[in-house]
C-alpha cells in the first residue's frame, strides 16, 4: 500500500505509520509518501499504479477520476 495523505495533514499520516510499525506491520507493506497536488497527480497518472482510493471533495475526486481513466485504473471514492 502506498499512502499519500493530504498535504495539510502530513503529521497525522506519519503518526499512523508509527502506529502500524509498533503494531508489527512488516516493513514495506505500507509506505507513506508526502507531497503536494503534483505528487498525487503523478501517482494517479502512473501506469504501474493499479488502483486509487480517495476521500475528499468532489472537485478533487473528479480530477483524480479523469487522470486515472487514462490508464484504466480502478477507483474508489468517498466524496
């Protein structure tokens, strides 16, 4: 799993990573990638990413669906 949180909540994501590590999740099973909008776009457009899951606003969700459709990714949205 590659988890790219909102650029406004990086510390929460890093705390989650520490909790997962303390719980015994094997190294490499969940990676946290911090970055801005452009980082997310690179992920949603990348041909080796098979699925995108997004929780957030409708405008961003539409943009993600558009980008993901270019490489026929599976998409799950919670808008």
